[in-house]
C-alpha cells in the first residue's frame, strides 16, 4: 500500500496542521491538537461537539463552522478520541447555554463521550446516531452503527443551534432527525489502515460486501458484484422499509462515497436511487453527493435517506460555512 505520508505515528498531527492552516478563516486547532474548534464562538448558543477516529474525513473536522459543529475531536485512525479531548473541547467552546454531544453508536465513542459528559461541569446532553440499517450488532457496536446520516443530523442541529434553540429543544430535534434517517452501504474493496499495512478484509475482484460499516466491518453478506441499478435497489429498498416511508413523503437523498469511488459513479448511483424512490412514491427534494463520511480509500458508497417536513427542510437549507459543506452565505 502506497501512502503520501512521512511517518505513521505523525500522520494525524501533520494532517490536522495542514487542515487548520488551509481553513484558518473558519477553524482553530486546540492545544496539543486535541480538537478543532470554530474560530469565533457565538455567545449564548448551545455548543455542538462531535468527533471520532480519523480516516473518515471530512467527518468530523470538516463540519466545524457556522451552521454546524462548534468543535470536533479527532482520534487516531478508526480509534475513538479520549474523554479529556472531549471535555477540553466542550470547555473551549461553551458559551453558557449548554453543550450537546453528537455521538455515533460505536462502543469506544459511546463510552468516552459519556465519560466526558459526566465530568463536564455544565448542562449537557447526548444525541446518539444509529442510522445504519444493515446489522443490529457489529464488531464495534451494540445495536445499529452511526454512519453517513451523522452529517444530516449535524447539519440540522447546527442550523437550529444557530437560530437559538435551547439544549432541550436540540436534544429532542436530534433524536427525531435520527429516527427519520436511515443508511446502508456497499463496499467493492477493503481499506488499509496505514499502521496495519494490509487490507482490513479480503474481498475478491468480482465480489462486494453488502451492508458494510465505515471501518470495513462485515455487512449482511458477501455476494457477486452486481449492476449499479441492482445495488441501488437493495440499499434504497432496505432504507425505505426501515423508515416505513409512505407515498408522497419528501426526503433528502445523500449518496456518500467511501473514499475510493469517483464522482461519476456516485452520481450514477444518485440516478439509480432516485428511480427506486420514485417507484415507491417517495420524492427526493434535496440531494447531496460526494465523499463526506469515508473509510480511508475504500471503494463503494452508502445511500442515506432522511424523511423531512417543512421545518426540517428549512434547517437543511439554512446557511452553512465549513471546510467541507457550505451554502447560503
């Protein structure tokens, strides 16, 4: 495996330095690179904090800024950040209105964020993201995994926090958006964690893993490679079934690349998923396409659907300015 890297042990630190330099108008790097924070904290606003292992870029640091997160805590590749990172991030961006932690449902993240919440001498709450419909239990989790739907939850909560919603309101909104959001992915290749130096899992050139997790965890089954239409049919139908979408329901459709899939193929999957939704009488009214919640260089994609009403659409459309997501400003 070839990497643009000086040393495995310093890769995350050097990447964070580059990220902070490239986006100095939006973010500031915390002491000892423990977290990435908004350069300007808005007084009286609930602070939104998320984080997780590196290797999923631009999640989460790429979503720090106006209209999304106030801080993000990066761990080593596929490894949870520590409770001290989360606690220090919360103290750095707290402006007196409370702190909301947005946590993907992985055992390490759940344990460490809860410890930080317990240690924090400030009113706080936790929103758990568990949008992956593929499996109930996995290598890293008890219950459903948190995957690309995290972006949608962070965007809507960020907009609501920006307009002044309280901690109680944001907690309720986050739980509601999570319940309205479902995802499922497929991997065509494995990824290689640099420290390991070999693929996380072995998969044949004519095979695919249906329901894969964002760390390369096994999904529902290993099957022969199928057409894009067939893949979109399976992933999108599983999401429609999980959400019990009624005819006429409006949704946001997110087609997310895992890091090794070109945009040409992702937009092809958008078209295929859109047709599956249309056959079910479901209307995609907003789209987002690109590699936002990745798994290093893994080839494949996930399909995320969020059932929305007018209020949720307004939050999605609200201005956002981060390194990886920006519109309306």
